[in-house]
C-alpha cells in the first residue's frame, strides 16, 4: 500500500521509495525504515509526522512511498 492510500491516524513504516522524485525525500531523512504517522490527506496533500517533524507531501509523491503497518 502507498502512503496516499493508507488510513489517517495511522502509524506506518516506510518500506520502499520508488521513483526519481524520492531522492529528495531521502535527503530530508525520509528513507526506508522511517516511522511516519499520517495525520490527514485533504485536497492534494498528505500531512504526516516523521522524525518529530510535521511534513506535507503531495499525493502524487505519496503514491511513490510504499508503507506497511
């Protein structure tokens, strides 16, 4: 399942980052194994916390972030 499809109010772990755009996420510290908490997915963005920081990611990019529970 990707981050865009995951339920809100959910603790998740990044399993895999797919696509060239994900390199930028790795530079921010969002890499495989990172735990994220999905807060909301309104409009075209997903709001989550990771590494103690609130992060807003576009739904298009979230489709490239594979997560598991």
